C-alpha cells in the first residue's frame, strides 16, 4: 500500500509528507478507538 501512495510523488519531501500524514491519520483513529473502549 505504501508504494501506491508514493509512486507519483516527485521529491523526497513529498514522499515524507505523504507517509507522515498517512501514519498520523492512522494514529489519530487508533487513539479515538482506544478512548471509546475506556
């Protein structure tokens, strides 16, 4: 899946930003899930 997200990006900065945003979104949803379970 990561390859699909980064294949069209032209610079390392764009790749880094895309990966960071992908993990941030995943982390936020995981935090919300854990809060709901409390």
